[in-house]
C-alpha cells in the first residue's frame, strides 16, 4: 500500500459504496490499483484481517487449513505466532541462514544463506522457522509449503501444556 497527495481534481474513492471525490491536498492510499480514502482503507484492512482469521487462535487456523488440504495461506503475523509457539518447546531454536559464508552459491528465493538444494530436499521444523524469519526480517513474505506448516504444527502439538 502506498500513499500520495491528491494534486488533481475529479479523483474519486474506489471503495465499495463510497465514491466520494477527493479534495486537493488530501492524502489517499493506493492498494492494488485502487484509490482509497482513509476510512475505506481501514475498512478494507479490517475485512482482510477477518478473512485471514487473524483474531482466531493461530494453531486452530493452521490445523483447519491443513485438514482442508490445498493451498495454505497465512499472514505474516500468523507465521510469527506459529514460530513463537514452536519456540516455547524445549530445545527448539530457529536455524538462521545455515549456508551463509560458504562462498558464492545459489540461494533460495534470492534469500542469502539458503542453498536451493537444501530447501528442495525438505526442511526440518527449526529450518522452516529460520527460513520464514529470514524472509520476514527483510520485509518479504516467505514461501509457505504445506509440509513446512505441518512440521511446525507437529512441533507445537508436542509442546507440553503449562
């Protein structure tokens, strides 16, 4: 999402049932080609959070997505929460950039420190957590694979309840 100031007349909000005309000098938001006023942008963000089930328990959401099969879509916040839950277990530490410093090598998804062969062979849960954190720390969304989410959920389920 990017913001800009209105410098021309006649621009209207593309929000559902809004359509009001922006005034000169007003700040507007651009989201996937749509021009939105502040209230419409807030409403759009709230509906996306609701659709992503961010208010629900992240473990329950992950289990439901895994049970449904198909593509698993989680938000950045949900990925971080899954990693936090996994780290609550004994001796679980995310593996960060395991292939860093091994010379000029091809990296996975343009993420330095991750060799493509390692990721293609399949990652253990600590490696999944580390890969996701490496992507999230630079502001990018990591690739989410079904098996990766499943391995983290298994680790979280094995954590004894306090």
